[in-house]
């Protein structure tokens, strides 16, 4: 009950305070993750239909909607969120769910890496000008004030592949022969100043490109998904990459990802099916941060079409069945039969 009330309050605040509208006057498009639990979809539908009198709702996968701004019928969509990165191919406007890949490499891992590197290399300048190491109290301030996120967004970048491989081979050890890091920056930390060394800015993004069999890197997610795709679409998918999510907007990310894909495709584990592919291309819009809101633009575009009313779940259907269709009508029919 508490969860339902929280959902209702959040939706009501969004509609009444931010959008200055009411749900019963508009058809609703929900941009959702394919990993979203079904009970949350039902909870959201219940709040919109029964409490806010919404006329209809369409639950659409975010990976599919991300292709709309580019008018792409075929694409490989990578969504790097806070807790996870998900890759799903879209072929002829259909999400190919059996070829999806997921990893916990996301913005949260970037913030954790920043925190680790700060404890190892960072310093705090006290009021009297002396320096000290970071402690647990500093961790609380870093988390509370969003400083870790600020460092990732404003100062971190993806370095060139050859430099990145040298850094990884050295085990992130300054005593080894590694390229000279960039300059550091200073940020306020309460009454003191936090020194963010250049190694933190450059080394943080390596967490997304470390080749690992247990926890896949971003390039591994893409190649594993393409590897399991039909033979006639593999080249098309690598030529039609769409990146979504805040971490993908990091400086140098596109160039580094392209270099990593072209390098890994020659590895023995991929060469048998992908070794002849050398071209890697991305869908991009110039001078925009399309990565941050491509899925929501797609949802807005779809919401303006006349076909929306035929694809949406109406309030009458919800009141009769109390079920949100989940990908196929067959599943809905089976669940409805069991509930009788």
C-alpha cells in the first residue's frame, strides 16, 4: 500500500506541478525498461486509471523508442543507465529480446571508481593549507552533495585506446611506465578543498572498457549481442549503433568504443563470425545531447501519431481485466483465463 501511495504521489506531482495538466485530458505514453517488473507496471496503471482517470496508456520499451528520432528501422541500442547497461537489437521496428545483453557497468560503477581513486590518489586541503587523506566522513559529503556525480559528468573522459590499454596493463599503478596524466582540478568540500588528480579524470572511464569474463564491458555487451544475431543482420547492427544514457555522453566515449569494437572483433571468441566486419558506425545528431533524452523524444513522437489509440491499453480494458498486456496477447489471454 505504501508503494502504491508513493507511485500515486509521484505521478500526481509530475502531472499537476511540472506538466500543469491532468491525466484524463491526455493519452499517456510510458517509456519503460524491458527489465521493469510487471508488478510495477500494474501499480502505475492502477494509479493512472483508477485514481487519475487516464483514458489510455501505452507501455513502450525505451530501446525501441530511441530509434524514432533517427527514423531507424534497424539498430543496436545500448542504454547505459545508473545501475546497469542493456543492449537490445531492434530489427524492422521489433525488439529482439532473445539477443539482449546486460551488465552492471553503469553510472554507479563510475562513481564507485571515482571514490576508489580519490581514496588512493586524492587529497583534501584543510583550512590551514595543509593536506590530508580522505576519510569516511568525506565519503558522506561526497555522496550527500553529489560530488562524485559532478566529477564524472564534468571532468572525466574516455582516453584513447592505446593509453587505456597501457593504464590497464600497469594495474592502475603510478609507479609503472604509464602515460603522463592530465591536470587535476579542485572542488569545494565543505569548508575544505578536494584535489581531484588527473589520474582520476582519465582512469575512471576504464571501468567500462575492461575486458572481463565475469562482468562484461560495454564493447563485450555489443559484440555478444551481435554474435548471437542472425548472420544477415550482423554487419547492419554494427553500422547502426544508437547510444542512450548519461555515461555515453562522456567526452571521447564514441571514439574509444569504436576503437575497442574494432580491436575485440579480431579476438578468437568473435573472429569466427565477426572477424570480417571492420566498419562501426553510430546514429548521432550534431550539436545535441541526444543520448540523454532520445527515448523520451521517441515517446513524444509516437504519442503524436493517430495510431497511438489503437496500440494503447484503454481504461475500459483495464477495469475489465486488471492486466497490462506483457509483450504478447497470448500471455495476456493465459493470465486472464487463470484469474477467472
